[in-house]
C-alpha cells in the first residue's frame, strides 16, 4: 500500500499532470481535446503524461470507436491522500 502512495505522489509532482487532472475533473476528454487545452504541447507528450497517470490508476480510460476517453479516478486520488494522512498521523481540523 505504501508504494501506491509513492506512485501517486510521483505522478502528482509534475505540474502538467496536475493540470490534466484538473481538466479531467470537469468531465472526461480524449487526447485531442486535452491537446487543445495545452497550446504548445504535442499529442505524444500528453499521451505520455496520461500513461503515467493511468499507471497509478489516477485516470481511467474507455474506448469509443477510434477515440479513447480519459476520466479522473477521484476515489484513488482520495484514497492516496487518506493513506498519506494516516501514515503520518496527521489530524484534520
């Protein structure tokens, strides 16, 4: 379980991946739609970031025809933070 937390925080250490998650928090998107949000970033770069997020289950994907749509997995994100809080015995106010 500790490794899950480690992978999540490594994935979240990148600002672009944080921004992708913010966009996906609104609603699911395909890579082409995400590319429009990041003017100077190429599709392979966005796909690379999505694969990192997908590897630690922060995003899920579904195929519709030729398109793959990505959505944020809020439960995994929440569980990662809850694990971190519990690990360090942090009291919430």
